[in-house]
């Protein structure tokens, strides 16, 4: 697939902090997470700067804005999280996941609920060239390292574990 870096998000799609606080308090957010793999299968994680999941290693990702198509959000997140503007990118849809946090972007006081569309992306990234807005540093992990590191958030580990998908409903 070819993804072009979209234009900057129009102001009308951006909510005020107070409005966004009410949305997070009241509804789930929809987001896109990217499991970025290099040519030898290592996974890219960044150390989260902001809550939720602040201080943990986490996959790149971001929320989808109201009125924004998923393909546009995917391209925007590639640009903002990985500084990828246009490229032939091999992707695979990994599934739908749910992330629940006790805190939120503003700190504590209410929880956050994400419904996550997760995609695997194959890219070669230079760690020192990646944006530092959402992550203070980046590191390549093997699957085994990722699963055994206590500083890797459990929600990022779920992408490599069985039966963690929200769309993997098992009725008994």
C-alpha cells in the first residue's frame, strides 16, 4: 500500500482540553496501534512520555479523530509517530483490542478505555531520527525480550499473546 502523509489535522477536528476530558470520561476512544517490525523481526517500542501508560515501553499509535477515515488516521499516525511521509509499506491487520487504564491523558480522576485497531507494519527506522513528542526514547525488542521485560506495558505484550483480541470472542 502507498500512504501519503496527510495534511495537518484541521482545527475543527481538535477538541478543547475540557471537551476532550468529558469525552474520555464518557466514551471509549478508537485508536490505531502499530506493531513495527524491522527486517529481522525485532519490534519497535517507545518509552511513553504521557499518561496513560506513562513511563512504559509501548508500540507507536494514536487515536482516530471524529470525521477522520481510518486510512487517513493510519497515515497521520505514521507521520507523527514515525516520521514516515510516503512509502511502500507492507501491513497486516492484527485485530481489534481493548485497553483499559485507571488514569487518563490529564492524570488521575477517571479511567480511559480504548478500542484499538492494531496493524503490523514493516519498516526500517533509525532510532535517533524518530519524533520525541510521545516517546522519550526508542528501542528494538525481540519478541522474547518484549514479553519478559516488566517495563513493557501489558497492552503492548497482548499483540504477541494468544486470546487477547477483543474480536476473539469465546462463548461457552
